[in-house]
């Protein structure tokens, strides 16, 4: 589970970063960047938290309030 969260964290973070860079250079429109951030930034936040806080043993995930 933790390995999957790390992969999701890296991929979603890279997509957010790439969309910001591409919009900054004018390759893609800003509306496309905003759409990518709306979709992938919450995934990045949640997967980052779960990667840091979730243990490898059985049990509940801590409440993150997101």
C-alpha cells in the first residue's frame, strides 16, 4: 500500500510541476494547467500524507481532514 502511495505521490507531483512549467512557457493554455491542478493537486496532498503517516501494519488511517 505504501509503495502505491509513493508512486501516486511522485506521478501526481510531476504532473502538477509539468503543467505549471508548460503553462509558464506558453506551450499549454493556463486553463489546461488549472484543470490539471484541480485534478492532481488533491491526489498529491492525500498521497503525500498517507505516505508519511500510514504504517505498514493493519489498522485505520489517521484522519487528515481533507
